[in-house]
C-alpha cells in the first residue's frame, strides 16, 4: 500500500530525525516536517529520508520496523547516492 511519508526537521535527543507516514496520529505540523514522497514500503521511504538526514528513525507508532529505540532492531540500509 502506497503511503506518503514525512521526516521531522527537528533532531531528537538521541540524534535522529523521526519519520512518520501520512496517517500517523503523531505526525507533526507541516512547518515542522519534510515531505519525502509517496512510497510502496518503509525501506523505500527510509532511503528517501536519508537524502535529507543521515540519522533517521521510524516512529514507534507508524514505522516501528525502522525505529531505533532500545529493544527494537534497527533497520540497516546501504544508502547509495
């Protein structure tokens, strides 16, 4: 299912910018996020987010497989620019 994804312009305390999809209840206001486009998968969205920031973590609520909180395996991607 294709969804539109966004990445926060603000860095969290852990050094990561959080990524959300369009239906997330924790999605930030438009002036606090970057639209990274419509994507078929989390992996594809994460690659796009890495064009803006090297440190990106998925929201624990809408992008959990990409979240980097303790106890949740980090999605490791090789970013080719």
